[in-house]
C-alpha cells in the first residue's frame, strides 16, 4: 500500500505504482529556480539549445541577493530578466518580490499533489500544501527545462505522528528543532517525511511551512502535511478552487520505514547551538548566552504569523542597547500585511532594522558577522561561516525566542514575556 | 620634500572624481592591491606603467566628489612625484598637503604638455619645464603654511604646534 | 564681516578674519560615517596616538551599510563600534539613517558653529546657519580629534540670489540641479556660498537643505542660508531648544550672482557628472530600470510625499524596481504614520532601511551594463554603482519616471 | 569521460560535513571549478585545504554534503582534483549533484570503516568495488541510467549527447 510519495511520484512518472528504491523518470509540474537561475541559463548555453519543454512550468524568483551590490550580480540578474522576457516565462519575479518559496505559495502556484523541483534545498516546504517538493542542482533544473523529465529515486517514508497542544510561546519551530535533535541531521536522509496527527492538523499553513521547511535539516527528500480545510481555505483565498488540484493522501495501510510518535504538550522552546542544526538544547540550558545580533528572517520563519509573533513580544519594548535586530520579511505580500496591521510599526518602534523582503542574511545578503560575534537567528542553518566569519556563532530558534532575545541581549525564554 | 621632480607625465581631463582615482569597492582592500587600480577607468595603462617620480597632469577641479583621503594615499603609493593641475577640488587639495603628496596649481598646464612628455617640476619656485618641447609654465607658489606641512611630511608631525598656536 | 568670517573669527579667537588668511579654529562638531570612521580611527591610533579630546563633539553614523554583506565589512563596523565605545563618542548604528539627516535630527547641528565632517556633503549643514565643510581623514586624525581644531583658509563669499516662483511640478531640487549646471562643477573652488533671495528664503528648511548640499559639487568650501525665524523655529521644534543665531552683515561678499527661476522646467543631471544638467524635456524617454528616493538630498519626508502624489492610483512600471530609502528613522516612522509606507508599497515601491541607500552600492544599487537609475542621490560619477548610468532628479521626476519606465516630465502626472 | 577505476591517496572526514564548509556561500558567484577549488573547505583552514588538493579521494562519514542544494559543492571538489568520494552516506542533493557534475560518489560504510587518513583508496564503479590499502569492499553499482550520466562527465554533457543523437 503506497505512501504519499509513492502515489505522487507514480502519477508523475506515468506508472501504476512505484516502490522505494526504484529509479523513475518523473515529469515535474513546476521547476523553481531562484538567484541561481543565471547558472541554469549558462548551462543551457553549454547545451547549445534554446528549445524549452514547457516555459509555463518554469518559475524564477530573484531572491538570494536583492538587489545587486556588485556589477557581476547585476549582470547575472539582468541575464535572467532578459531570458524570461525572451522565452515568455510569465512566472518571473524580480528582486523586489521576496523568497521564492513564499512567492510561489502566495501566488497559488503550489497545489496539493504537484511534483515541484527547485534549486533550493528547502523546496521541501511545498509539502505544507500537500505537494511534493524537493531540492536539486541547477544543472538538473536546466536539463528539466529542456526535457521536461528528471530521474528520481523513490524514497522510503518516515511517518511522524504528533499529538497534543503546545503551551503559549512554544511553536512549530521548537518542535522541529527538538525533532532534529532527536533524530539527528541525517535522521531522514533520502526519506519522505509525513507529518500526521492532531497537532499538524491544528496548524496554519504558515506553521506547516516551517515544519516542512525544517524537515530538510533531517536530510529529507520531501515533506508532507495532509491537505485539509486549512489547505483548501489558503488556496481558495489565492483564487485556487478545489477543482484545480487533486489531493493525494497516503494509504491507511501504507508501509513506512519508520514511525515516530511525538507528544508535544510538555515541549519547551528549543535552540540549535553552533555549528549544526541537530545540536539542540532546551532553552533553559542556553538562556543567558550573550548575542550581538538577532535575525528574524528566512523561508523558515519570516512569514506573516512569524512577524506577528515576534511583534507581540517587541511591542512597547526596546531592543537591548548594543544589539542589532535585523528583520527581513519573507515577501512583498508579508510586508503589505504587516504594514496594514501595525506589526511593521511595532517592530520599527522597538528598534528593529527592517529590510526589503528576500532571503537576506540567511543567504549572506547582509548580517555578516566579525570574529567572535554571535547571532540568534530564526533561519534554518547555523553552519560555521554561513553569516560571515568562521569564528562567529549562530543559534537558531523561533521568532518568539528571537524577539525575547533581542529585548534582553541574551538568549531568553519567550514565555517570560507572555 | 624633494625640491625637484623629474619624470614622464600622464595627462587627465577636467573634473576627475576621487571615485575614478580609487573605485568605491576597493577602498577596504590592502593598499598594495588598491595601488594597482589607480585611475584605471580613465587610463588602464596608468597603474601598470607608472614609475617613480612620474607627474600626473590634470585639468580643472581634480579630485572632486568624495573627500576620501585614500585617493591621495593611493596616488602616493603609485610613486607619482607630484600632481600638477589647472585647479583642484578643495578636499583633495587639503588631503594632498596633509598626507605629504606635492601638488601644484598651474593655470595653462594642460595646453603645455602631451602624454609622455618629460617634465621637470620645481616645487619651491613652482616652475614647470616641459623638457620634451622646451615649454615652460609658472604654477601658483605653494603658500608658506602648506609648504611647511609638506616639508614636515604631512599634518601629523606639526599638528601639536598648530593646535597650540605656534603658528600665529 | 559675513557669516563665515564671523563664525571663523569667533572659533579662532580673533576679532576679525579676512579671506585668504589661514586660521586654526575650534570645531564644535565632527561627523564621521562608517567608512571614514574606520580610516580616521586607524590614522589616529597608528600614527597620531593621541586620545580624543572632546568625545562629546564627535558623532559617528553608520549609513553606507545598513547591514554588512561581508565579513570584511562586519570587521570594519565592529572596529568602529569598539573605537566609539572606547572613546565615548556618539554612535548611531546601521539603520539610523543618512549621516547628515541623523546629525541634524538628533540636535547636533546648531547655528553659528563650526561643523566638519569626512563626508564631502558636510556643507549641507550650512542650511541652519553654521559654517560646515568636509575635511580629509588626516585633518580629523591629526587636529580634529586630538585637539578639537582644524585649519581653514578663510574663503571669499559669493552670494547666490534666487528669485521667482516655480511652476507646479518644479521643486527646490530642480532649482538646485539647475544652479549646479549653471555654476558648473568646480565653478566655485575654495569659495563659500550664501544662498539667498526671495525664492530660497521662502522655502521650508528641508527644501533650503538642497542648496548648501550642492556647494561641494560646484567646488565650494561651504554653503549656507542666513538663519532666520523659520530656521530657529525649525530647530526649536526639532530639539525643544531655541538657539541663538549669528547673521552676517551682508556687505562682505566678493561676488553676487542672481537667477530667476520662474520659467524653469524640471531638471536632470545626466551621466557622467553632477554638472551635466539638462531640462527634462531634453532627456525624456531614456529607458530606466531603477528608481530611488534616497541619499543626502532625498529620502526626506518631503520626497516621499511628493512621490506619493505621483503614485497615487498608479503603479510602478513592470520593468522598473523603485527603491525608497528613508533618510532617518524619524522620517520612516512619520511616513508610516501618514500611511505613505503602505501607499508606496502598494504602488510597487520597495522600502529599505534608513541609510545612504545605493550610494556607492554597498548594500544595494549595483547596476548592470546598459542599466540606468534615476534617483534623488547627490552623485552620478561612473564607478559608484556598478556598470550602470545614474541620472539625478527631483522626487517627482523619479516617481514619474518609475511609473513610465523612462525619464519623464512629472508635470504630466501632477496638476 | 570517466575511467572505470579511479583513486589514490585519501583524506578522511567525519560525519555531517555540510555544504557551507565544502564551499562557503560567498563564493557561489562563480561556477568555475578551478576558482571554486581555491575556497573548498576554507572554513577548516589551509592545512585541510592542502590535503584535499593532494588527495584524489575523499573518505567521509555519514551525511556528507548536508545543507544547501548548491551544485558548486561537487564542482569545487572536481576543481580541487578529487576523483571520488566514498562515504558512509550522502545528503541526497549532494549525491545528485555529484552524479550530475560527473564526480564519483559511492556509499560503502565498510570501506569507510577500514580507511585511515592517507591510505590508498581505489574505486571501480562498474564492478562496484572499493579497495582500501589492498582490501576490497563491495557496493551496489549504479543503475544504468545514472552510470550513463556519470560516464558522460555529468548531466549537461550527457544531455548534449542525447540531443545530438536525437537530431541525427
């Protein structure tokens, strides 16, 4: 009996069924490339062809460096713009749009049951809407532009059943960090991770995005939350009626490589310590660690809900003296939302530096640190040297923990402010 | 300070900004690297072929734009013996004396020289002789206050004296 | 004595000074930004080795970076922070705004004082009736920081009298650009400028600001507007304290130049220099890919309001990215309160942190070859913004061009 | 084109070596293997970098290449002269990127167990054999489809051949 991924890949490969370990040629529904698009275009030039299989499946978003600060990057971005115009690629978003994943989901382009590849490892995020999303290299995206096909090894599946209600101040991010700590950074390598149970069902799409995004840090090939009314409402708001997609669910008898059961009622805020995402401690063990900078951003945690959560703590308070609070909203739509509801003003008045939307410091676009500096970040990676000096440190946690940390200038349990 | 500089001249136009002397993205780099890019946008041969005691000749308002002292430091690092221009932007002018790079204001100089001519510049008298053509020009003599600064090698060695009013 | 002579005489402890003489004057304020602070501190620590005598007079503003993109730049800011803390000077970290706007808003600029800075546009502070000028790092490191002094050759004063009433769609920025073109780059080397006449005197202070701003671009040492009631009210409102003003006597000027600006069109400074100024009708239609409100002369609340006039009910052209960089946190917060942040965002503009914006392309603003930007910035020299071309204009012209996708006359958009 | 048997001295790494260590994000402006190779393993310091450059084989623990999807993590190793990576396991995007850029990536836990830093390690991908200091270990050879990509030198050259065949 098939799992989610077996069903969805069988459909995309035009086969009745597929089994884990099998290598199949699938036809992805959408090919996402971000700022790496120029590399795809250069690879296409090397291929010596200009014939694209289906330009309507190509989506490009200039998110990693926005806007350019060197002539080389400016030239690369112009190359993408001109390519998109020349080939009639309508799904092109420029440097002012925001993070690719968010933009595509907000635009209603990601739908249940779709197979999506992206030049970004966190393409697992599309599972939040019941789609299959996975990261590939840029050469593969180029090849898919031309052939419409891509080889994939059908993964086994990991089922995570999550029950319970979390206490205020504890979020989906904390759960995922805890899970990564438990299962380790390669706990789900090559696996499709399915999140089931009453907890994911109770979440907004935004929180589901955080979960599927962070699943990448378990080594997952893709992640999945079963579509439900929350999913349908999210899509309907974006003009996508239920008839426009086909939801895919795992068979109740599906075979999993492993099943993990989690009860979250007692979970505390969690922090991933330098320099790996699976070096996770409960907040109590790291509280008091001094920070120089707090970054609220990235595809993991810079969505509307995340910024509202942070602002709830920051409103009426000030960022600690000597600490820089950098906020990079995920997308233009998020900016519009937070400007309208006062979140933007609350962040600004608390002393935050709010940048234009995009990947920001998570992709090395600002936020670099000097030797010995420490950043608390809501992003999804804390590898050595990812934000500047090899002798700087990154701690990861939720937007609530980040906000509390910014106020105190040291890692702080957000529950103290709630 | 040398009394005389003798070398080949490199000719630039009017209103050369400091941005063209040292491009913005280079300013945090080591001087050894910056030096190899001085004025390259206007004449790529300049940083490659400039030799010690060569003379930079420019038109009006040389060194306009940002007051970055690094523009002077970089020119100095190329080994240039002096800069002779129709006129200078004032921050460049200050920076040059404060950092010990001899410069002369010499109305009419651009009409007197062609790229590569050999010039002899007398910094004390302010005379410029084009040895290739035999032409001569007279620069505005360096005011005594600034001459003292130049002779001291810049502003730092005389700063205390200036501050304490020994000058008055 | 004129205003500059009065200020310099007072600051150098003399009864009078005359143009041409060199004076050693006390400085009341030293302004350093993130790049110059680093270089100046290096000279001070490595070559001068003296303490900072009057740390309370020194203001450091990080405005070129709103967030360091590289480790190298992070180190520079870290060194600056440590230096500022060690010496107890005022520090405004990334995201505070443009150095000159921050210094003025925070009450560090007063009439009758001597203000020096490493930024070449420091003369802009003459707007409130001080003597303000840009000096090199060595001036600051050798004399300014250790002794609180600077040397000046007393400049001759040139009065620039502007009169007339501009037509709708023509702003103070257009008049300032026009004067830059008329006087020419380097046209006023070593001289001080006094902007006067009914046109200038009729402007609100932040519009007068645009005139001393151009002083450096025409080669002048400083520029000012004689302080009047409006200046003093402005400062009182800003800081809660009404200062005393010094005014020049009016006769000691070397030259008086006059312009009538009633018939003026909107103006554009074209590459490659600030003095290459043309009426917008001569350059309309040049395609642009980038537009920006920001820089020393832009990103004011006035600019943002002007842009909103154009963008109301319209949308930025799909081929253009329109950056808005508020000049300070105050401006940003006020724009938010007035609903301008939402309005411009909805029209397709993107908001950036208060900073120097695309100035020198440190966080943003690199252009590809053949790309062009129209902005309210103060400089357009090649090499400052990648490979592209920079056009300088008023906020109205910038916004109108952003909507049209090419340089455009804003009078077609505002009536 | 890839030889059947590649190898030489090995350099050994532990578990979960991530792509930010293999090639820091700041260098992704390049796609040139040689330029990238200069910065491969830079966070670990020049000694490790020198070792990698002199070793045609990388032996690593579990989850090698975890982190981002950047293809340059494989490209930079090719530029550094690495011919094969033998690991206990790979992060999946890294594994794909190896195949797609023509770098041999082999999962063989027993060989990893046996190999010491500096040992001679040879890989025969057709036979499914890793030799470590004379001892042999088996791994499941690549499926035909992936082998063709690998042997063509990567996905783009492979696809180029396919397109050329179709055109005929």
